[in-house]
């Protein structure tokens, strides 16, 4: 039986630049009420892009919420009217300066479905060509290349700590590790 | 060079039951100011628990933010004063009714470091024993067992869509797939 939680009341608490927040009053399966705090975030895309030698493109940027610089695959939120593939091509170009001939859709998942709406789409690109970065005004991003097997090792020893990057690289290793 | 973002001002916008929200004004490397919306969430733990036949314990629960029931590994936020291993043992017992003889720490990562502080710790348990569930008042959770290779397939076809569950199961497959 599908245990849905019916919304009895919904209160918008904050409406920001990259996210908003609402508190829903829901009816539980036992008919009691409870509150659900829900962060609303646009869908996002991320790209595992590899060159002909199976080096993966990673971007390093400071992440204020965790107060450190992290290594991540290129990613970002979809813009209005953009489909996931268009968004993925755009973010790859903006953050790494590389253009992909084509992108393959691999999977989609929820980043933190307990409290946030964000859905993340993962794409692979393995024919890429260098062009130029095109960063947002408040982005300071360095792009590096890491061999696939080294990237997997960096996940295992905790040097890569971003969830979408871990998912993307482990799936790339499973599906393209032997190319 | 480490590109830190210095906090010039920090405003608490919301203080809730499972998360809070603040807006920081930060100084960028070029000395300009920008705003960062930061969701504060307690550290959390998740457990890949397998029985002697390598069946993985999954829990199914309705997730209000995405308006659907998802299959996930047992997980939850740390309580005050609790270390990650204690929290993982507690959540495993509460959500699945299984007790682990021991837990092995595998890794930790940030769920969505672009806007949220949450750090997730992943543990493996492969000696488990059935006891009884002990759910929170507003939790309605069903526990099922899925063979490891089927769980991996469910990730690949999009039937498992929760990020921490994908990370946990893919790492389990890599590290324990052949036990």
C-alpha cells in the first residue's frame, strides 16, 4: 500500500536565490498530523566527462556550507526552460571549458529526499574538446584531470567527498571502466 | 591557493525541527561580496546491512519532498552526544528491527555541499540478527531484503533513487561483492 502523506497546510518560510523553504502540515497514515520541513531546490545536472585516456574532469571550488574546497564533477542547477541534457552541456562548458560532442544520460536520483526536493541527473561524456571556461560572477573554479582509477581510489580514501561525484564516478567505473 | 569565503555577516532565517537556514554574506577571492544560502542539517549515518546470503536490508518510506515512497538503506540523523557508530547501530535497529554484531566504518561524504552542511557517514554490517523495529512516532517504514546484485541492477534501472543508498550499495559491491 502506498503510504502517502496528504498536505493539510503549506507555509512558505523563505524564498531565496538558489533555494526556498516551506513547512508542510501532513496527515500521516494513522490520521495524526505532523510537520515536514521541505527545502525546494531546482533540478540539477552533473557530468562525468573523460578524455581519450580516461582522465576525468574535476572542478575544485570552495563550498561555504562545509567551509572547505571540494573536488567535484562539473554540475549545476537547470535554468528555466532548459532540459537536463542542455543544462549538462552548458555546465560542463562553463565550469571546465570543455565542450562535449554528445552526452549520454545515465541516471537520476534524489540528493537528500528526507528534506529536499532536488533531483540530480547524471550524464557521461567521453568525446570532449577544450574550449574556454565561462564562470558565473561569484564562481571561482579550478579544473583538473584525474585518471579514472585514481579518482576511484580518492573516493575510497575520502579525498573525494561530494555525493553526486561519488555516484557519477562509481557508475562510470562500473559501466566504462574497461574501455 | 585555498580560496576561502570569509563570512562578513550571517543571518538566521529559520530554526526548525530537522534543519535550520541561514544566509551568509561572504567576501569572494576578488574582494566582492556575495550571498550564500546555507541549510544547516545535523550529521547523519546510513548502514549497508547484509545477511549471510548477501541480501541487503532496504527500508521503504514516503518522502514528502519528492512526493513518493523510496527504497533506501536505513539511515538517520545523529542525536546529541552520539558518535556516528552509535547512531548507525541505533538507526539500523529502529528502522529495520535488526541488530548488528559490529559495524565497519567505510566512508563519509557531503550530501549537497553547494547549499547544505549535512555530512553522511556510511557503515557496513554483515553479521546481523533479527530483533524488533522501534520507529519514531511519525515514521511509517517497511523493511525488505534484496539480493546485492539485484540492488545494483535496481540502481542502474532507476528503481533505487536515493543518493546515500546508491553510494552505499555501489561501495559495498566494490568492496564486498565477491564475499
